[in-house]
């Protein structure tokens, strides 16, 4: 057992899901190192993404709204490490901060809440989501659907649905499971809705120069999850995607290699450019090339969503 001179400070957002993931991380570290319950202190940091709920992320700063306050706390030495839902972490991270570990990945699928299937929705259904990917996939499956903005935590979005603001919404199965709501919604096969890159993965970051913290976190990192998620994130690098860009990607280990699938979709759901290949673990260069290849095959209108 490695002894600590003081409690480690774990930074997290304050949403119920973020706190659940922080407790998962603390439990994993304590179990691995034999620490008592006071060894890791959870420090709640409110983010801009939590404060601003009435606009899409793309309009107000993108995914950095989930990370910038935690990054600041990490760089200022107010916390020792931070936990994130990996799909909320922007593609290019500051050089001073490193993704040090990922917990074992949970269910990667989306769940449809409010109907048994897309076919079961009424004519011209209203579907609530803030995700460009989900919106485009909904339009592909149901061209008659109207998509309206649903932002907020899981409880907020479920409350909007209960008030009748939409016929259905989409939520990540992993988040629902971690909140003890496994009975909510119907899981959608990945062949119907390919998930967001990194969906279902919890990531832990610390300072790149903090060797001791990097070593501690490496002991709880799930290598299979880490390699697959980093491949998915490499596709994003190749695409140069933003929060405006409907992107789906999923890597799965098969016989020692990563089977990587990715697609980009026009907002109206009428154009999908997809690809699948097998790559070696850590072959981020090929994954990046895959992203660039998708763009090369896309129409000018779809390509424009990925251009700065």
C-alpha cells in the first residue's frame, strides 16, 4: 500500500452523474491502493456548461465549457486530478494536462425514452436533444421528426419530457445505468445509432508533469477502454470536428485489434459517409487518416460543417 502525506483532491462537476463517476474513481483508487475513506477528497467545481442551460454548446463555446474550470483548478494546484465523461472532453487538450486513465467502459448505446421504438413515434414527432449527432441520426431514421433543444442533466431532460415538451428524447445508457435508472428507455443497437466518440467512458486527467499522480492513476486504467477511446478521439482529430458536427465513432477490440467504425452525417440525415477498418492498438495515425478520408468523400455542404 502506498501511503499518502495528505488526501488527494479529485475535481468534478457537480451534476449527479459527474458525482457518481467521481465516486467510482475514488472507490477504484481506494480498492487498488488499500486506502481509507479519507484518502481522496471530492472537490466540486461548477462549470459554464452547468450554468448555461438554454443554448446549444456550439453557440456558447463548445465542449470546453465542461472542462475549462476544472483545467484551471488543476493548473492552479487546487485539485490533483479531475474526472470527466470522455465524450465531453474536447479533442485537443492543453499540453500541460494528460488523460492519465480511463475506467472500464460501460454500455455505449443510446436509449430512446418516451417510445418503444422510432417506428412507434407518432407522425411528425418532436424529439428533444442537444446533440448534433443524435439530431442527424433521428432525421435519418424519421425524416418527419422535429428536433428541439433539450439541455441539462438527466433529471432535467426527463422532466422536460414529462411536461410534454417532446414525444421522446435520447440519453446515454451508461449515464442512466450509473444513476441507477437502468429501467429508463429502450436501448438502440449501435447498427441503428452509432454512438458518439468516447461514449460510455470515464476519463481521469492530471498534470503532465505530475509523475507520482500519473503512476497512481495508471494502476486503475482499463487498457482496452483507453486504446479504443483514443482511437475514436484520433478520428476526431482527422475530422477537425466541432460541436456543430454530427460525428459518430466506436472502437471495439476483436482478436487483439481495434475494429473502428465512424460516420459523419448531414444535419437533415440525408447524407451519411461511413467507414470501418481494423487497426493495431495505439495506431492513432491510421485513425486520423480515417477521419480525413471521411471528409474527402463528403459533399461540400457536409464538409463545411468541419471547416474552421
